[in-house]
C-alpha cells in the first residue's frame, strides 16, 4: 500500500444511554470517522459511549466518550456539554488532538496539532462551547487538567480570586498563567506542583468583541486569543479548530 494512502477504518460502535435526539448515533459516527480518516496507523477498534442525564438540575448532562485502538495503542477522550450535539463536536476535536500526538512508530509526542485543510476566513464558523471542568479551579488544578486532557491551553475560573484565567504551555516546556484582569503578578499558589515552571503574567486580557478576536487570531498567527468579551465581561478564549472553524470557549459558569 502507498504510504500516502489512508487505511480502511472498521465500523464505529456507538452505545447510548438516555433519551437521545434522532440521528445522534450516525452524527457521532460521522464526527469520529472524520478524526480517524487521515491516520496512517491501522485502527483496530473504535467504541463510542453517549450518555444523556435526565433532569434540569444536572450541569452539562451530555457526556461523550470514545476509545480507539490505534495499532495496539489505546487513545481515549471524554467530554461533557449542555447538549449531545455539542458534546460530540467537542469529542471530535479532543480525539483529533490526541491522535495527532501519536507520532511515527506509535510513540506519543507533544507539539502543535496540525489543522485540516485551510478554509477561507470568510467561510469559517464560530463554534461555541464551555470550558471543561468545574467552575472553580486553582492554577495548579488547571495545570493538572491540562496535562490529563493533553491540552495546549485551558480556560478556567480561579477558585480563590474568581477571575477568569488561562494556563498554557510555553516553548520552554513550562506553563504560563494569564488572567482576565491583570495587575501585579501574583505569587505561586500554595498547591503549585513542585518541579513545574509556572510563569504568571501581570498583563490584563484585552477587551474586545468576538469578531475582533477572530481578526486578531488571524493577524497574529497565534494558536489562540484570550480576551474579555465586551458583551459579557467574562474571559473567553478563541482558537483554531481542526475542521478549519473557530472554537470559542466560555467559562463553565
């Protein structure tokens, strides 16, 4: 087989629990296959689990999980969202990011996740979803979540100050903390994990609308833009999605 060709992917098994909207299983298969389609490593098995909790008191009741056997290497992703279609979209992005970190010869690696084929700026949608995790997090807990989920950046609300913040990887192998409202750099928190370099920025996030954030994202070439939305006063994060659209992450609560 020519190495530039993709291998056939076995059927995606979908298990559901709860009252799902019509077409949910096929929608999940389509999104997961989109993430798997460009792999050169053989996919041996793919299983998706979708759960939708009942009751209006449940926060982010839609949970989507996928387990993929990539040539003997298990890749797993799980997300929670307000609706099942949103959860499936998030699952596709998270799975694509994790698959991109499986390098040649099956060894995991870190680095920028390549995007899919370029799309004209005027044709890009803004896909909104909430930050993963509980609303209140310390910077150390946010770093732990970033590592566990294999993210390059993670939006959260600081449990102590209540300020929307983001932690992200630096080129030196450490992490940087930026906050929606600046001021002098704060000292490292008491629960900061030892051996992890966490820089703290004292520069506040710029205030702008979502459209201006999209313009800045394209103009700077950065992987994301962290900003305070002038419409809500909350810290938001706009980034490139793997499908060519923009992803807008808003605080969990």
